[in-house]
C-alpha cells in the first residue's frame, strides 16, 4: 500500500477527479462526430464482429470494472475454429483506428463513471492479479488511466517488468506536474503514432504476462 502525502491525497480527490469528469464530458461532446463515424465504419469493417470491445479489468484497489474500447479486429477463424493471429484479423480500418488511438475513446465513458482517469497505469487483465509482486501490485493504488507514464515511455515495446516499474514510479510521483507531463507527451505520441504495436509482426498487442517477463 502506498503512503500518499496529504497534498497527493487532496490532488486526487479535489482536483484530478473533478477535472477528469468535466474533461471527459466535454471531450465526448466535442468528439461525438468522430465517435459516431467510427461506429458506422467499424460496423462494416469488422464483418459482424461488433463495434465495441468490453472486458473486465481491475481498477483502483483491484476493484473489477468493465473497460470499453472500439473493436479493431474481426473474429475470423481457421478451419479448426481457432482465431486467426492478431495481424490477420486487424483490418486496415482497425489499424488506422488503433494507430490514431481512436480505439481508446469509449474509455471516456469509464472516466465519467469513475472507473478510470485520463492519466494512470493502464488497466490490465484480471488473470494477472495473482502474478504481481507486492511492489507491482501498488499500481492499483490509484485509478487506472487512458494513458500513463509507461505508455509515454514505450507502451507495447517495453518489457512487462519495465512497464510495472514505470507504473509504480507514477504512483509514487502522482501530482499535477506528472499528469500534465504525461498528458502532453501522450498528445505528441498520438500525433506521430509511435509505440502502438509490438515490433513483432505476429501480434498487434502486448505479449501475455507470465509473472516473469
């Protein structure tokens, strides 16, 4: 458990959460044309696989919630009924939606609900919870975010161990200065479209965490 300073506690409760709520509300209104257009385009591009991707993830204090994203892959399978590799199911439209981070927009709804914040450690899979060390588990002492310190320092192209080090560093240094730095660095990363996929051509997402990597 992280021992936050009084100023960090006040920032999280009186500044970060209210600004996050208002920011998400304004963003949803301003970006609604993009939001609606993406729904229409993915409806056809995903070949019947649906438009939204939902999955249970652990949030602050490991409370489970349902994260929302735009779905960027089809559900195409091989002759034996197994899903095809990620890169075979990632459509050109899906690749664009992912590279521009438009797939993250539905998480604005998670922010409104209080499940997430704009900035914080990314919410990962529930099955990883038993694999964390006590130090790594501290990433759940704050709300998860749409972007975070690990995302602007490599995202899917760094190891899990390094990712968790960045997450814990963020928790220890949470504050206005840190969040502003991550926010503007995220905008820069989105504009130049870096660190979206792993360098491997076989997968479009981060490899599975096994407790060691």
